[in-house]
C-alpha cells in the first residue's frame, strides 16, 4: 500500500469527451479519484455497487442521483448509495473529488504497475 501520493507526479488519464481522471490513493476499502471536466462535458448516467461521495473542488455541475437533480458548486458534496443511477453535466469547467467504498477494482486494473513508483 502506498501511503502518500503526489498529484504532481501523475498525468491526467483522458477518458474522452472532455473528461479526464487521476486515481489518487486507495486500498481495498476506500478509493479517492480526481475527475476533471471541461464545460459542457457529461458524466453519463451509470450505476455501480460502490457507495460514492463526490466533492466539488471547482466548477459547477448539474448532478442527478435517481430522480433528484441538484446544482452543485465549489464546496458542495453528495452521496450516491450503491446501485443508484447517477450522472452529471458540467456547467462550468471543474474538478470533482470522488471517494468510493470499496475501491473501484475496474479502475485499478487499468493502472500500469509503474504508476505508484
């Protein structure tokens, strides 16, 4: 397990359509991911078995969880229960800090072994 991770050490992973991410820190129980959005980009509606908390580091996002939609801006948070359909539209370019419990194994399998060295 890597105890410290420097943001400056890693490049953004381009996910396409104006969205990119950095896997920051994780263990089996918890994962923190930075997701950067260009204005107008969309985090497509999806669901997963993980509990997720999103924190708006910067920008403005129209965030939908199930049937509820909320305009989120810097400093706001939301919690996404397991298996809830959720997504967002970026209204003003920004970054979300997403935490997952447990870790997103599908994200980890995409990380090259040298990422944390």
